[in-house]
């Protein structure tokens, strides 16, 4: 995980999926046979690559998760920016809190990687790339120490009948991100 110090003293981290991802990233697929959770040229907000979540064969439900794990020290805020697009993916509502895994669409955050809090609920439709900025994770969990951010999708058809893409994920903080 590389932290970049901006001229204003802010620290930032970013992932655009254009190259190999670091060890701070992990994935989960509930069905190893049908889940597709991968770096892909199918679509992107910028560049050539984005992160694709769908299935490889229709009529097979699957949960895809992409998890970013960072450590924050000395920060009062941790802002998340990201771009996303969905492909007719039905809305699967995320609970306000859950443990381990949940069959839903959206972004959840955690300080232990087990107990999750809803950060952002995927809306019913985003048919074009949409960018969200300055979502403050510190409003949802403590950012002093480990922070896990889980991007997830649940459904049962291949793109473009179902599926979600993610791109240009960035964190900014007044603390240090490692």
C-alpha cells in the first residue's frame, strides 16, 4: 500500500486497476464455479480496466466481494472516492450491520473484517459510470487502526443482464494510510 502525501499535507491512496493490485486487496466468491470477480477490460470509468462482478453462467446466484484493508494512524477523517456502474443488476438491499458475508449490493466498512456497517447502498439503477466523492468512513466506524472496505455484488446473470463494475477507488486522510 503506497501512501502519497499531497501538497496540502493530505495523505492519499488510489487504485485504478490498470496494473497489478497490492496485498492490501482480497476477494471472496461464494460460488467458486460461477462467480466472476476480476480485473477486466469489459468497461472502465477511466483507462482500460475496471473491476467486474457478475457470474460466468446465467441462473446461478453468487456473492462477489472485493475488500481493501488499510491501517490509518493519526487521522480525523478518511474519505472514500470511487466510480461505479451497474448493468440491470436488481437491487439487493444491504443491512445496516451484518457479520461476515451478506447477499447484497453496496459498500460496507469494518474495523475487524468480521462485523460490517453499511457505508453505501447500491441504488436501483446506475446505467452509466457515476463517481462518488468525500464519503467519510469516520462517520461510520473508528478509523484509528485497521479499516476494511468491502465492495460487493450479488445476483445471478452475466453482464449485461446483471453485474456491477467498480473503478478509480481513492482514499484521502489527514492521517497516515498504510
